[in-house]
């Protein structure tokens, strides 16, 4: 009889110790989670990295609109000075070429006018230099848009796990806006560079007979 009471007492003590250990473990876990939540990160946050990248991205976007303004100005200059350009090309074989003033909007012709000993290869290199920056922006703008899209996806997924609908929407807005800005930037630079390339090829064709004489 005494052995039965002792066994029951031991079971009660064991059950009490199990419940006590569970409560201690639960309290420790809550304290750990609270400490992790309130802990400030020692590394730079994703938002700071995104802000640093978006600064360069905005620079490319503003550069595209700047080049659009430059392109518009050159277009009106070429329209206004087209007759003068045709007359200037006809006088390249004479000695009056040195008396001509530079014709605005015709960069390749002006370069040849300042150096009549230029070869076709020299003018081609000059044309590539004129288009080099725009070609770079045209190619890197979509890639920057992709990078700016992927960065906010991390916080968006974290907000999804936490059940924060507002955080998901805010980060997705940034991601989709980055794609749009990248496509707009690339479209502007690609359109302007394509027309400028045609202008340079037309000038090079007009100068080809004189390049053979000069070479």
C-alpha cells in the first residue's frame, strides 16, 4: 500500500517537473523571439542598398531625357540647315571648303571639314564615339530595371510570411515601377540612337567620294 502511494507521488512530481520545464522553455523562446525582433541589424539594410542603387538608376533615366532634348535640338538644326549642307558637300572639291562655317547638326561633316585628311575608318571611329554613351545606357537600363525589381522582392516575401499586406503592396509597387522606368529609358535611348545612326551613315555616304581622294 505504501509502495502504491510512493509511486503515485513520484508520478505527480514527474508530471509537475515536466510542466515546469515546458513553461521555462516556452518563456525562454518568447524572450528569444522578442530579443530577435527588437535587435538592430549590424549590417546595412536592404532599403539602404536599394536607395544607393536607385540613385544610379535615376541618373540613367534623367540622362535618357537629356539626350532626347539634345536629339530634338539636332533634328531642328538639320532641318533648318539642310540646304546649306548640300551646298557645302558640293564645294568640298574646291578650295572654298576652308571658308565655310561649321554647319550645325551635321557632326560628321564638321569633323571631316576640320581634317580633310581623315579616312573612312577615322570617321567611323568618330561616329562610334558619338553614339557610345547612348549605346551603353540602352543596354544597361533593362538590366538595372531587373536589379531594381529583384531587390524589393525580398522584403515583399518577408511581408508575405508576416501577413503584412501593406508591406507586400508597397514593395511590389516599387518593383513594377522599376521595370517601367527601365523600359522607358531603354526605349528613348534606342529610338534616338537609331535615327542618329542613320544620319551618320547618310553623311558618310555623302563624304565617301572625297574620302577616296583624301586617302
